[in-house]
């Protein structure tokens, strides 16, 4: 049961950390502005493609991102502190920024032909999955590095929970972008802003927790 609980906790942590950065609800109106000239079928296909590309980018960051940094001699506690600072800064900026979604820009509307070739860039990277979400995923991977040498089952449960969290984020991107016209009518700017602020505070707290884990490990290495 502890394995299931661990997987569920990591799932919640990953989803709560990435949701306000990816911000599917806030990004849906921006996506709609780009593809407003496209047919409904093409919009749905683009929403599916953006969700898939975003999931693969985040999955790659989760699996190999931390290992690439460690390859250059950056220790895990230092990586945790640095990643925690990034996560905390992103959460703080989201809490205090204006109503417009961060790191997004209005763009030229796409027709059916052009949209097919721009599903990855710029619709996925950087408009949906940007440097902030990639850095956050690497930091989360470092802070929840599984002890596979001692407990392979716990490692598999941790990885399953993290991948499930990424998949949940990708699904919210798909449904939000597919239903962008309805979201634009129902939520409005105020509703979207409240939801983003709530998850931004959770993200800030997660960043502080990651920093503390790194500082605790660094203090443990200091000779008494």
C-alpha cells in the first residue's frame, strides 16, 4: 500500500507543480487566437498534437534531464537547491504577474495548411511547454530520485506516478485546447486568474520544499 501511496503523492506533486506553468486554461484563448481560421477538425487535431508533443518533451526532461546535469558534475543536493529556486521563482512570478498568461504572445492566425506545420513550434514549444515547465520537471525528478538500488518496486511506483502526472497535464492541455471556444465563454478572465493563482501558491510551496531537501542534504555533508 505504501507503494501506491508514494505513486499517488508524486502524481499530485507533479501535476500541481506543472499545471500552473503549462496553464492549459490560460493558454486555451491564445491557442484559439492562432487557429481561429482553422476548421473544427483541424483544431482538434492540433490540440491532440500539442498535447502529445508536450507530453514527450516533459517525459524526456523527467527521464534524462537530471542525469545530463549530473553528468557535468553537478551533485544531487546542489541540483535540488538550484531547481527549487527556479520552481519557487516561477511560482512567485505567477502569483504576482498580471492577468495575461506568462511567456505567451499573440500571433498571426493560421489557416488549415500552415497550422499542420506549426503544431510543434510555436504552438507546443514555447507557447505550451516552455523553459519554465522543463526546468520544473528536471527539479522534480531530482527531488524525487528513486532509490532503485535498494527498492526497485518503489522506483517503478515513483516513475509511474510521475508519468501519470505528466499524462494528466497533457490531457488537460488536449481538452482545454479542444474546447477553447467554450472555455473562453464560461471561465472568463477572472475565473482563469483565480485558478492560476491557487496553483501558483502550491507551486511556490513545492519549490520551498525542494530547496529544503537540498539544503538538508548539503548540511549533512558538512563535517561535525
